[in-house]
C-alpha cells in the first residue's frame, strides 16, 4: 500500500493532510508513505520531521501521483497557475483519492474523477453517525475555526472582552452575537464566554437552544409562526420560508445594533450560505464593532464581506477570510490527519496491511463519490434529480 501526500496547491492552504503523528500510524498499518518535499512547511513541519516519522520524501507532485495508489489531501486537486502543475492531469486510473473534495460545489470535477476511473472519497460526506465521529473532519476543522474566529475578533476589537472592576472604574463586558450554533458556532460561544464576553446566539434549529444556554449564552428567539420545519432528518438546517426570514431579519436588526462583535457561521449543506446581515444592518452597528464571517467558503453570511479581506464600513470591521482552519495549520492538520488515519483503519486489513474495503459499509457508502467509472454517491445523484 503506497500512500502519497502532495503539497497543497490551493492558495492560502497551509495544512498538510498527514503530519508526523499520522504518518507514524499509517506506517504502522503497513503503508509506505511518500510526501512531497516542503508539504509541511505551511504548518511549520520540516521534511526532516516527516522523514523521522517514517515518510519518504519525493521532490515533486508528479512523482507522488506516479508512485502512490492512495492520495491523501486536504483540498481537492487543483492547478497551480504559477508553475502550471495540474493535479487532475496527474491522477491515474484506480487511484484512491481522499480529501475535502467539496463535491456539492464542484460537480464537473467529480464527473472528471469518474471519467478517469479514480475512486474518490470526500471527507465532508462522512456520515454524522456515532461510529464515524473520529473521522468527522467537518467537525474537527469547524471547531478550531470557531475558536480562531473569536481570537481574531478580540485582536481587532479596540476593547477588552471581560468586565473589569478597577479602582479607576468599571469596564463593561463586550457583547458577542453568534449566528449559527453548529460545531463552529458553539465553539465560538464557549471561547467568547471563556474570555468574559456577554454572549447571545441565534440558530434556526430550535434544538440548539438548550446547548446555547448550557454554555451560559442567551438564545435569541425568532417566533416560528408558520411552523416551518427547520431541521432535516440528518440534523442539518433547511432553508426557511420568506415569512420566517422576514421575522428573523427584524429580530436580528434590533439585536445587532447593541452588539460589539458578530460571528456568523450559518450554513446549509450544498447551498450558498444565507445572508443574515445585510448592508443596512452593518450601517446600524456601532463604530468599532467587528463582524467575523465564518461562512465565506460558501459565499458568506454578511452581504458586505469580501473574500480574504478585512474591510471597514463606517468604523465597522468586516472580516471575510475564506479558510479559517488554515490560520491554525498545525492543530487543524493534526486533527485532520487523525480523521484520515481513522478512516484508513476502516479500509485497511490490520493483519495483512493491505486494502480491504467494504463498499456496503455505511461510512464508505456515504463518503464515496466515484467508483468503476461512475458517480455513485446518493446525495449527489439526488441533487441532480
Ligand atoms: N457525529 C455527530 O453526530 C455530529 C457531529 C457534528 C455535528 N453534528 C450535527 O450536525 C448538524 C450540523 O452541524 P454543523 O456545525 O456542521 O452545521 P453547518 O456548518 O451546516 O451549519 C452551521 C449552523 O448554521 C445554522 N443555520 C443554517 N441556516 C441558518 C440561518 N438562516 N440562520 C441561523 N442559523 C442557520 C445551522 O442550523 C447550523 O447549526 C448539527 O445538528 C450538529 O449537531 C452531528
């Protein structure tokens, strides 16, 4: 079993799919691991450390793609315009490609994997079931993104977060509003609370009210008069009716005026992120406030966010970074590497050290995109029909 780890080409991506601790585990499973020189640089991991963990270093991406039967990646294969490296052209028939392949938004590329005879497995599609928790890359990466969002807000905000009672007088706590209380949002709430802020949060799914309150934050309620079903059977949010959206806007419009920081994390799988903060709402915010848009990868929750920029609207800073996990690459790589190793242990026979894939396993079925020259994923097929 030959596993290849190319250097990530996507602009701003600093993570490596398998840092040294993950490589050690793959080698212990019986794999030969080939890593492209410099693949760990962004996460401050040297080639020497990679070699010490058992990897063999190959100079360029083409050598990795030629040698490996399994390619482990963070981001989907792409083209590096600067030196013309095209990962898609290097993918060989029967290669197993595992990564955050963003299939919802890159259907033509998924079809291309099928045409090339690649077996593509998408980490975003690992089912959210208990048995797969250790492989849940969406959660491992969102969790750290939620933390980093608050730290970034705190460093941009011109005031402190906690209440301070001093001899010179009292400083009131910063007010933080978190929109979307999934994995990232709940971590943002917890982090902002730890820093001493007064935190409130909103989500369309009423089920999260209890989780928000258990973290010591206030849940912002939007009355669901029409009785819209906000949650899919898989626990994800649905797009709400126009009537609900109108009420939601009214509540948020009034709430946001009083806030210092707003962290937005709202997403609907496979769709563009909902706009929760429009131009008028940004203009209503106090000068010095900060908006952190964690949903930029799918278009952003704030109408004014600009990709990978911090913009200033009448003193309100709007932060629109695309790739929050890449801002903390060592820890996110470490957790992502463990997610991959746990998935690999499902598809490698521990006795022989060779691949043994149960194609009917619920986890494999959920995450598998292409096999035997076809797009086989149920979710993607449903999207088409
Ligand atoms: N292994 C597991 O069982 C497991 C692991 C992680 C997450 N989950 C569940 O998966 C679900 C999704 O979690 P996620 O963090 O990946 O979500 P996500 O990234 O898809 O979305 C983030 C949050 O945005 C919310 N949202 C969507 N539209 C909104 C709107 N218009 N206004 C306000 N909020 C909006 C969603 O309800 C969600 O809480 C949750 O139910 C979570 O508990 C299960």
